[in-house]
C-alpha cells in the first residue's frame, strides 16, 4: 500500500496543468462517444478517466458495465436509463390481469428492473460491474459526461478503464488510445459507420467470446438467437437507433417535473385515457 | 478487551458438506459459499470462498464477478472453462482438471461446463462479500432488461427476446440437453 501511494504521489508531480479536449471520437449509428486519454498526467494523478457521450433522439446506448464506479452528469437532454443489480427482482411489470387467461410464454407480459428518468442537471451513480443502458426519449440530443474512478477500491484490475458490452460489437472507447499510445485523433466508426474500413474482429460483446453451442445450452434458445446475441454481422457500434419507440414498462414522470415543462396536464390526460382504456379492456376493477 | 473480539473470532466454517449447500439443483449440482456474513473474520481479511459441485455436463451459468477476482482450484473431475475479456475475445478456453488452478479476473465473463465425470472446485475470492452477475437464468442481467431493449440491442423479435429472458428458470446451475439425453437413455436401458 505504501508503495502504491508513493507511486501515485510521483504521478502527481508535473509542472503545469492544461485544459484538455477529447482525444478520441467513436461514431456510432445514433451518437458519438468521445474520450480523453486516460494516460494523461492529470488523469493519472487523479486516478480517473473521462468520456462524453452524445446520443441522438431515439438512440439507445447498449447495455454495458465498467471495471470502475461511474458518475454520470447529464449536460443536456433527457433519457430513460436502466441499471441491473444482480439478484434484485424485476419490479417494473405489467399486471397479471392484463394477461387475461393466457399463462403461456407467448402471452407473457414484460417485466424488468427499475428504470430511472434523467434530465439536464442529474447525476447518476453506477457501481463498478453493474450493467446499465440509456435511451434518449427526448426530442433533442442527450449529452452526458462520465467520470470513471479507476483508482477506486472497487476496481481490482489495473488502472486501465474497461467497458464490457453485453450487446452489439462496440469499441471500448479507451482501447484504441491504449494500443496507439494515446495520440489525439478523430476516427470514423467501424465498418458501415466507417466506410467499410477497419477490422471488426477486435471488438465484440462478451457473448462473442463464448462457444455458441454452450450459449445455446445456457439460454435454451436456438442457433439464430445465439448468433444475434453474439452480435455477428452487427455494425451499429455502441449507440443504436431504435426501431419505432422503445416500449417500456415505466411510470410517467413526476408532477413537479411535468409542471416545470408545462406538460403535466397533457400527461395527466394521457394517464386518464390509459386508465379508461384499461378499464374497458379489463371490465373495470372488482370490488372485494 | 481483545479476547472479547479478535481472540474469540470464529475461524472455521465447513463448506464441503452437501447438506449445507446454499444453492442446489438436483439435476445440475450444488454450491456453498463462505463470506463475512457467515464467517465474520473474512470481513477483516476481505476474502471469501465458494465450494461447488457440477454433475455430468451441467453448466455454471455464464457470469462475471462483480467485485472480486476468483481463483479456482479443481478438487475433482474436469470442466471446460471459457473466460472472455472486455473486447469479447476468448481469454481462456480449455479444460481444467484435478489439482489445477485458474484465475478469473474481476469483471471478465466466465462459463464452466462439467465433463463426463462431473466437476468439483473451490474458488477463493478477493472480496469478503463477493457477488456475481449471471448472464443466463432467473436472476440474470438478460432477464432484468426490458424486452424492447433486448429486441433492439440484438436485432431480434419480441418473441425471441421473450424466449431469451424466460427459457431458463434456474438461478445459475443449469442442466444441459446432452446430460438430459444421456440420463434418459440410461433410464431406458435400466428399464
């Protein structure tokens, strides 16, 4: 431990500070991820890495987790995000009543873990190793800045920030900087988003590294689903464009927030209509 | 006052006894865990351990260790283990056998499948309350994601997304179709 703190003190011995622009830019189907070189003295001294992501309306940042805790600040826009805590129940669920009589899997309604609504000014804390995804449900770009605390005691790997994707074939935003010694540059996205240049072999989601037969067994699904799970022939990178709108089980935003944006009445009306529709479908609520 | 605290600390916990299993699936195997909740001294050491048994061809669900490294020592039998890094590259893909050790770094995805004679192991974990995040099964990350996110992320239909979420009801010890087939043929032969 004493050696470690000596090393860190040494890394903080530099002559002057600099204001830094991002060094790396990854273009995806529906957004951009920019990152600052984590090997820069300032970041090494602080034991952190920083990224900035811009997600277009209706864009979805694919589920991923990092080896460090993260603090994310929403600079602009609004979003819905989901964090996945292993072992916790799926508490956002469509009610059994709406299923009617059907209990087969085909008619099973969706359930998932809690979602959070984000808006400008929000800070979101994500623990190390906890997966999360983010969807821009607003009508303007969603811009956020993330700090990855590489020196946090929860990170038992080395000081390199790493992002593990659960879907697609996205690039780790720091990997290229590590490989190329961190020279500043701007790149276009890989394959379709990069004019068909570059190799897709280096970047995969974590399912890709598993034997597909083993995954078929583990998930009890067919070969085609596993092929999709592994992101084979997926060139959309880390931020994808959602087809239509993302259909989620989620409560409306709070009254206070709705009022702030002058949309409360509109939402209340929608809520009332939805309630009436449910009543008509389900034949109303039963009395005890 | 040391004898009231450190001197009297319990230092021992048996995790080899099958009847003490924390997780048990009759067709797939069992797992016992010792951590700072059931052996408090581990809180000081910031370590924990897991003892597992997988029956023939059974699978320990693909998962990642959220907050610890895992050092696996093989007690008996063989297993195929795959470890995947953050680039989706296979970090290790091979068979481990009795007496061997394999280290699985924190956050790296891993899956184990027992060989034909089963597989027993003990894992030492570098956190007193180590937890895993399963990728398949009832408590998995896939199950916790909205169907719409799965459908868009993997470019699959809502039906496929539903199957992906719900086709496995076990928590993390999974039977394999090959072992089920072998069991059935053995039963038929015995009859």
